C-alpha cells in the first residue's frame, strides 16, 4: 500500500469516527447553549440507543433503518423523561447542582443497564450486506462505513436547517442567547428545553447504533468514553455552537485516527490520553473553541 493510499484510508476512518463524535457532540452543545449544563449522562443515552437498536435489529430481521428510527425515538423519549424528572426541578439551582445531577443520572443509567442486560458484552450482529467491502483507488470501506458517514451528514444538515429556519429552532437560538428575555417575549422555555433534550438524545442514539455496529459489540459502559470525547469535541469546536460541535467532532476523529495510524504501534494505547491532552491544549490556547459562540450569555 502506497503512502497516499494509506493516508486516504486513514481519512475514511477519520470520517467514520468523526461522524459518531459529531452526532453526539451536537446534543451536548444544544443543551449547553440553552442551560449552560454539561450533561455527562449524554453518553449513557448513546448506550441506551445502542441496546434499543440491537433489540430492534433482532426483532425486525435486520431492518437497519427501522432500528435506527426506533432507537432515536426511544432515546428522544428518554431524554424528555430525564429533563422533566432530573433537570427541570433544579433549573434555578446553582450550576454545580445540575452537574452533580448529570453524574447521578449517568451512574443510574449504567447500573440500570447492568441489571437488565448484565455487564457482559453482547455481540452486535449486522446484516451481511452491511459488511460488504468496496474498493476505490485501493481504499477499502464497507457499506456500513458509507451509511454511517452519509447518514451523519444528512442528519447534521437537517439539524442545521432546523435550527436556522424552523420556528422551534429559532426559539432555541433565542433561548441560548438570553433565556430570561426569550421567556419575556413569550417563548415557552420549558417546551424548547424539552425539545433540545429530545433532539440531542435522538442523535446520540443514532451514533450509539452506528458505534455498536462498527465495533460489533456493546456493553453498559460503551457510551461513557465516547460521551466524554464528544464533550472534548464540543469544546474544541466551541461548546454551545452546532457548527462548532460538527467541526470539533470531525477534527477530533481525524486527530485520533492519525495519532494511531501515523505513530508507532506501541503508542496506540495512549489514544485516549492524547484526546484529553488535546483538550488541555485547546483550553490553554483557545478556550472559546474554534468557532466562538460570542461570549457568555447575559443573565
């Protein structure tokens, strides 16, 4: 394999991983933009989506699109329940209370999954047509990789159009700019926040299903590390910004893949440490992220 082909192969791998990070980071950024809440339970919603997708794949005989839609719907409903039960009662409390609550919800979801599914990993079988290999100029990828990248791109364009043009999306922007003024202008902030949790959770579920299909296995902790990395991606891009979450997701995906692909194999075990070292560098050099959101929201 020539150097150019090898680099192109890493680009494909980076696109795949970056798509998963970007989808997950969007939900984190939407919620943070409105509530200034770092939702550490977001990765565990990704895990729930993966389990729901696995169950629906088996029940439907391998219907991928049905499994993705079902997982997104289930996770969206879960996001609404979490917001209503865990976060809404403490909305006016200090930010540290919401942060601790998000950690509690994360642990609760993980332990609930362990009780229901056990801690043992489960295989995530996919239909044979998804594993069919394709070659373009010596670069190999399977159908699942293509579907992951294209589906993520379609969803991200859809979210961008929704936020930019839909009435509810514009209301989200208003709440992110100034929640108090948005409420004074008649915007139902409770409904908008609930919608933000539902949309973000649905995107995380799609990412979880794609992640499980790529890895071929899932467990109750599959969402923890991707959730943290999605937070890193959101910070890199500019947390609170949807385009920033997308940019940060792909930047982190490419950086992680290139770290593994271009450095000696004995260093590949430090890929997670590299991700968080990159977070430190960004916070030191450009704490507002690559796409600044315009500063802190006014009270």
